[in-house]
């Protein structure tokens, strides 16, 4: 493999602060072999036994939240307070999985006259878990916990942008689980590619659509099972009768949070013509006042982008839009007084679907606004995308909002709010945003295969 070491760069300074050795093919093979050997015993434990061990991991995430929070901020630039919050929430995620597993993994005893069928939910085997950098503990947790609780063993490859955070996650799980149940490999695309083509049974992946498609192809040869979460291009629809202050404030925060590097951030806004000017003015104020800085700066609302490459992509999308007739209301540039990969919070208007920024994932601190005439036009444009992850609709007429929501081709839709939903429901994308889902009873069952044993009474 070409890349021998990952250079761990602090995006707030642009400086390399650590070098992490990439796993070799031999090491990856060994990790898979260890996972395979450990799987039988791990899968044979009772759910209560596995739950107890995972609960011990949950406690450690709370205990370690400041240390892991620092790693996250140093590696990918997220605000420290959010990084600590994310790590704390991992404990909640693990505990929710433990609870849901009681239903998800229960053996069902079915009977029809004197015919009995036992329906068992058995582990699939060895699962590769490959994750991105934008939520570097919560994304891994959302795949590791269901895979493990269901009795699978795991080979975990964190993103090459956050190798030390990945190692910290591995250390906690590995401290409490039997040897070989979780295994860590480090590296970028070559390591990921080697891993998905190795002797594993399942791939659970969160990342880009492009890599998701590579994974699905690779899975074909041995019919490896898949769970894929592949990002989105979430629309926000603001109707003439919306609460304009609330909608504008949501537009700003949901577009800029985590520097826009959120798979369910607002990526494109369709605002109806009667309120478009007023809405845009409010959004412009919000964007101009949005404070950015180092992740440890307590007054900052967002940090830098994760990498030079990421920033370049975002700035190119903005430039392309402006070159093709869009209006740059504010931002769009690189702040002069800062090192690292900062970008000014940006508002672009006068957009339409000829602009790349309305079609391709931006993943940056940009609010993108297009004016529309009718509700139907807004829905049509919202659905004019290969993605279908989240969406929001803003109108004081809740009934109409819910009716329109049913026409939106997305997995998670909020009416006058973000996509936050009742706990126990899955995180789910449709169309090319995903294949399978995360969380919930059904989500856990994806990491199992049903098997039946039948006999006469
Ligand atoms: P992002 O740009 O958001 O990190 P990617 O899809 O590029 O999204 O990366 C997500 C994860 O997939 C990372 O851990 C990355 O190393 C891994 N990855 C990248 N290319 C491949 C590949 N060809 N096969 C398997 N994993 C890959």
C-alpha cells in the first residue's frame, strides 16, 4: 500500500501533530482472523452478558469525555463543547441499543396447531465498520453497538482524519470486551478497500455516496450484508405562511453547525416569493454575525473545515454558482487573519438547479437560497435529487406541512423543526442516501439473520 503513515493535522492550525502507522495487508488479515476466532464465543454469550459488558463501555465514554473531546477538536476542528457533548451522548446511544436489543433479539416461539417454529435472530459473523470524521464518536458508536450487541465481532476502521479518536473508541470497547471482539485497523481508502474485500461477512458504512457505491460492488462477490448511510442534500422549504424568524434562525444554524459538515445539515433552501426578501435579509444578518474560531474559543459557533481539500471543494462550489449568475450576499472567502482551514460563513442567493451547489453535497458553511413560486414547485425541486436523507418544511399550517412532508422523498422530515424524532425510531435515508438504517429495533435486526427451527409438539 502506498500510504504508510497518516499525518494527523490540526485543521485550526494546518500543522501535523501526530503520525499514525497505516495497517498493512498482513495486519488487516490478522485482525479479520482474530475477529473470526472470537465470534463463536461472543455470539454464544447471552444477551444479558453482552449487555453488561457494553454498559461498562458506556460508563467509560462518560468518564473519558473530556479526553476524547480534546482529540476530536484537535483532529477535526469541532467545537470542544460539542465534542464533549457528542462523546457523552455515546453512552446514551449504547444504552438505547441495549434496551432495544431486548425486543430485537428475542427468540420468538410461534405455533400453528401442533407445529412449533422457533425464530432465532443470530449474528451474521464478522462485520467491517468503516466511518467518517464529521461525528467521529457518534457515527462509529451507531454501527458498533448494534453489530456487537447482536453477537457479531468487528474490524473497525475509523476515518484517516480522526485516527486517534478512533483508537480511543477502540481502547474503551477493547478494555471491556473479550479479546478479538473488536479489532482496529488504521488507514485511508486503500486500507478500507482491502478490508471490504477480505474475509468478512458484513460491511456497515457511513460516508460518501461515491465510496458507498464502491462498497456495494465489492460486497457483491460474496453477497456480504450491507448497511450504508451515504449523506444527503437536505432541502428546507419555507412557505409564505411560515414563522419567518424561526425559519431564518433554523436556516442559519442548521446550515452552519459543525461548519456545515453534517449529513443532515440544511444544504438548500426553497423559499416562497412573498416572504423571500424578508427571509433572506434575516438570514444574511444571522450569517454575518455567526462567529467562527478555534474549537477551544468559547465564543465561537463553528470551527474550521476538516481539511484543505474540503475547503477547496466548498469554495469552488460557491465560485461556480457566482460565475453562473448567483448572488454572493456575504462570505465566500478565506479569512485573512487565520491559519488552518477556516472559511467565512456564506450566504448565496438567486440560485437554481443549474448550479452545482443545489445538486451536489456541499458539506461546508454555506446557506444556499432559491426562490420559488408555488408549494408544488418547492416539492418538485426538493425531490429533484438522487439523495433522500432529511428535509424540513416551514409553515404555520401544520396540517398542510404534514401533507407536504408525505410528498417529500426523504427518510426523515421535520415540520417547523429539525429532523429530531421520538427515540426508538430509525435514522434512515431513502433513494441514494442509504441502504439500510441505523438505530431502532429493525436497525439492530439488520446485524442478524433470522433462522428457524421447526418441530411438531
Ligand atoms: P468522507 O469524505 O466524508 O470522509 P469517504 O466516503 O471518503 O467520506 O470516507 C468515509 C470512510 O470510508 C473513511 O473511513 C474512508 O477512509 C473510507 N474509504 C474511502 N475510500 C474507501 C474505499 N475505496 N473502500 C473502503 N473504504 C473507503
